[in-house]
């Protein structure tokens, strides 16, 4: 599932417009990325924890020339650790819980379409004929 498919699915479930869901998702990812950049840990209980880890400098091997050694610099990298509920659902030990009624969209009632009113066309000016 890609981002567009995720937005479509959330819009169906919640009854929000795709634009609202897209904007909410953008804000969520922006906030999450900013927190990780500051070194904060973000925990979504039952889902998992996002954190920043420090990867040490090391010596690696050039894949195009295995005899050549290359130096890999130290880096800060994002990491995700799945929560127990997520692990259980993915493994099949638990069922995915139903959404709360406040989140799930209510079926929309079909509004009666009023006949479209036509606007009167502006009057055309008569052209003078020259002889």
C-alpha cells in the first residue's frame, strides 16, 4: 500500500475528504520527523516506538570491488520498534480491533439533487450593417 492508497482507505473509513486526510497525514509525518531530528522518542502505545539511534563509524567493503575497503562515517538513523499489539495482530495471535464508533464514518444520506437553475444569457447587441 502506498501513500495515496492509504489516504483513500482512511478517507473511506472516516468519511473525511481525501484532502483533509492528506493534510492530516502530512502534519503527522512532519511532526514525527521533527521530533526524531531533535532526538525525541515518539511512542504510539500498542503500535510502536520511533526513535533516533547513533550508528558508529566502521570499515565496509566496496560492493563493486570487494578487495577495496571503504570508511563509513558515523550517522544518526531513524529506528522503529513494533509494539506488542501490532506484533500479535501481524502474527495472527490476535484479531484487529474494530474502530471506535466515533472514528468510523456514518453512511452519508443521499441529498436530493435540486434541479440546476440556468442563468439567463446576456443580451447580444445588434450589429449595424453597413451597405
